[in-house]
C-alpha cells in the first residue's frame, strides 16, 4: 500500500500584502462611494438627531449626474429628506438639515408655519423653545435691520427671488432647515444648498453617547487643554456603558 504525501506549498511573501491591499481598496471604496461616518456636533436637528449621535451616511441614495447615476438605483431628493452636505459658505464643513423645498417651489413661513406652494406643511418633527422672532419665524423678510448670522450676500440674492412674499427655489438648489427651528443656522441665513454639495442621507445612528463632561467645574468657561482631552478620552472609555444612549444606538434615521 502506498501512502500519499500532500505537499504543502510555501506562501509567497507578497500574498499577505496582496490580501491587505485588497482589504484597503475595499475599505476606501466603501468610504468614498457607499457610506461615511459623521458625528452630530450641534443641537440644530433636535430632537431627531442629538449631540453625541454617530451616524452612518448613505452616499449612494441620491442621484448625481454622470456614470454612477446610470448604473445605480438613485432617487431624487424629496421634501422631508434629511441630507448631509458641504456647507456652501465653508465647503470643508459638513452640515445636516432637512429639505423643506425643492427646485421650483415657493416657500414662506407665517408665524413659524411653513407654506410650500401655498399649502401648509405638516412637520411633526419640528422643535421650538424660544420666543417668536420676526426674521426667523416670518420668512422671508427684507424689512429687518441687523439680523445675527444673516449673510449679506444671501440677503442681496434673496431680494431677486421673492414674489408675493414667497421665496422661489432655483433649479439645482434646495432650501433646508434644522428640525430645531429656533437654534439652526440654515437656508434662512445663508441660502440654498446646491445639488453638487449633497453628500448623502443619514442612514443609521450606530452609536450615541451623552456628554460625560468630566472636567471639574471652576465656575467659568475655558478651552479644553491637551490634559483635559486625554482625561476626557480616558473617562469616556472607562464609562462607556453608562454614557451610551442605548435607546438610540442602532436606530434608523427618519
């Protein structure tokens, strides 16, 4: 009887490198074209999105001109969609807001109520907590004096786009606002979001955490030092179970 001997081939030095390279390429593709992670840094979308929410943003959802639009099942941006986009004033920054009006729409706010093309819009997700403001809640207004946060360039552009006290949204642009209407720097203050600035839509809150704020109180405000940041990191890691908002983690964004 002959006993077979199975020869084990030697692994080439470049095969692990090849496997690692493939993994990196796939990861880069996913981050570039499919999803991207973002953190919510402000209260402008409360109570839909909270400070400390960590999002996965779907970058394939909305169509763009070019090759990808022809081969993938994109859909157009609709009223009510939440979008992540490059802030038109400083494109290196990312903002997240809700689309209120699309190209061709006529929009106005009367006593905080949004009207699009003459019809009142139902917005159960909107949050108010401040007193009434003549500019913020009665939009568009051109008879105001100084308005904090209002862009002068946008004010000049807005004058050309108002008819019958309604703002007309031009082609290729969107009017967006935060769900926290009293505390949102949005299209009322700096203008429209161009289609090309849209990154995608928030898909999932993959983690959410309360602010641990572990610094000792000294009765005043001061910037975080390097030591503060290290202490904050260590505190967060050691209290991760306690500061995690478990009821928001792995929640779909709507």
